[in-house]
């Protein structure tokens, strides 16, 4: 077998792209070297130029596309290649759905290859309209010369890209952001310089897709804003959907958007939003799915996998504000949820009470601690459902699940790599019935999965 050939920066060679990587870049092989080529697509032949060399792979740029994919399309966004917020606008939507399924398969091949051959990995569920789906934007504000700009940082730089349109944002969030940006310019509001001077850091806008209520949050370095009342009145005139204007103070030198202190400048503290039959009140810092339309699709897939008849006990681990547990509550005998964030549990309790789900209870703490405690008391849930952060499940939680052995385990994940890693452990006791990819973020490389696991007999 031929050995790897040492490469050099600037080296050029023809390369056939085999697959998409987890970040949306094309992957090819040159003399047994793995090459990642941003902007290339599976099936393409490109002339690649090496830009970076790492111990186990190299990165390259496209010099020329020698043979283009039939799925290659012209990105409709004018700043697509600069922005970095989307990775797949140059791939047809049909192609995106196909390749996202393959990204899941690649992760499985690495950790649990036997599942790829023995399990139904379904086609990715997409959106009817894969544009303008994001209900929330958080655009940084800076000055370029005398001009106030608002947008996202160009990928890999500290240079802000001024955005006048974003094809994945709900149009009202963009309209309001631009309106506020213009108000800052008109009223000569001091803009944060990224270091120590200025006041306004970020414009955060979230709109209720179903309720058409919009909340504006201005993130500032201190409480005092000159001409504040004029600014508030100006914001209220931008769009009639604005029902809440808040201010968040973030004094820290950090990339985190929010600080700890938030207060209302005008209108309500929260906006109202609906998911199916459920309604939620959202404060400025509350977590909520960025694509509510597709979240209904995702949660319905979780419900299908849970196979509830009205008699089952359900545990919603990593429950957040309780959305998944409450989505299942109508078909469950009892729901118990837990999360380590006390504020999330308080919101979950309020949401359960508001919807009249007296059989849904929520607890602060780790899932493994509560499951072990309940097991000693004789409570073993019929179904456990999880939707963990990108880091996946805690090893201690997996150990607990394998010990108490609920009949069904529904795993929802936003990271195919950690999902596949966790399956390697879970499949000691569980059979994977099927895996359903769901496209929550069209035009990006991200993909969600819902997997139904059943206890082996």
C-alpha cells in the first residue's frame, strides 16, 4: 500500500470530492492524505491548492472546478462566501437533504459501523420553504468610520460584515435591526468599539412566528443611554409587531452576548409564542428553538418514537424549559423532567401549570441523580427522552440508563458525532429501531436526528 506523500503549502493537484464533512466542506483524498476543500461538493473534480497542513489532514482552496456537481447552484445571498453563517447555499436543497443524511452515516461509520448496515436510516425531513426561518437575530453593532454598521463577523476574522438582508432570518427581524441601526446613526448614540469605549454592543430581535409579537433587546456596556426616550419612541415606530423593548447590561470583555442584568424599557417583559397547541412566554434571555416551524416537525417525530398510549411514564432528561416533556404530556400517564439550570426548571413548572398538566413535574439536578433516586423508590420510567447539548450525554447518565433499563429510549441530537459516540455505549442494552434525520437549519451543515431505541430482550 502506498504511503502518504508529504505536502507543501501552495501545492496544487486535481482532487475528486467524495463526501461532505461535518462543517459542510468537501472531502477528498490525495495520496492517502485527507483533504478538506471549502466550497466543493461530492462528485466534483477540482484543482485544489493546499492552504493549511495539520497532522492528520490538510485544508485546500478551490483553484478551478474541473467537473461541477449537478447539484451545484448559484448562492442567492450576495455575501454568502464572506459571511460564513451558511455553508451550503451553493448546494441544491434536495442535495442538502441527501448529504445531511450522509453526514449522519459518516458519524455512525466511525463509532458504530454495524448500525449502518442493520438499521433503517431514513431520508432527511426538510422544509417546504427553507428560507427566512430563523425567529431570532443577534447582530453586533460597531462603527466603520462615521457609519454605524450591524451584522456578523466575517468567518475567521474580527471584521464585522454589515448586513442589509439575510435570507435565513425572518424578514421582520432584519427590518427592525436595520431600523435600529439607522436610529443609532441619526441620534448619534455612542457605539461600543470592541474594547473599552462606547455603549451599544448588540441588537437582539426575536419574533413570534405564530403570534407576530416581536421583542427587541439592546445589549449595552452600561445602563445610561443618551437620548434614550427618543430612541425608544423611534424603535416603536419601526414595526407594529414590537411589543417589548428591553435592555441588557454586559460590561465584560467577552464574546458572550448577554450579561446578567436585564430590564424593560417599554412594553411587556415577554413575548408570546406557540408550538402546536402549546404556548410559551419568552423573556429576552430565554432559550427557545430558532426554527419553530420545523421544531413542530421534530417534536412530532419524538412523539412517534416514544409510542405513547396514555399509560406510560416518561422522563424528559436535559429538559430545559420542558418543551419536549409537555409535547408528550397529553399521551403520557406521568412526565418527569430534570435540568441543572434552576431558571429553566422554574419556567418548565410555570409552563406545565399554564397548560393544566398536573401530571408533569420538573426537578433541578442531574438526570442520573434523579433516576437513581427514583429507582430506589421503585420508579422506573417506561420511556426516557433526551435532547442534550452538542457535547452529548454524560457518561454517568448513560451508565444509569443501562442500569435501570427503561423500555424505550428516544435520543434527539444536534451533533451526529457525539450521538454516534453515545450509541456505541447504549447499544450494549438497546436495539436501534431507526434513525430519522431532520433539517432544522437549511443552508447550513447542521442536522438533527431522532433515534428510537428499544430495550433488547
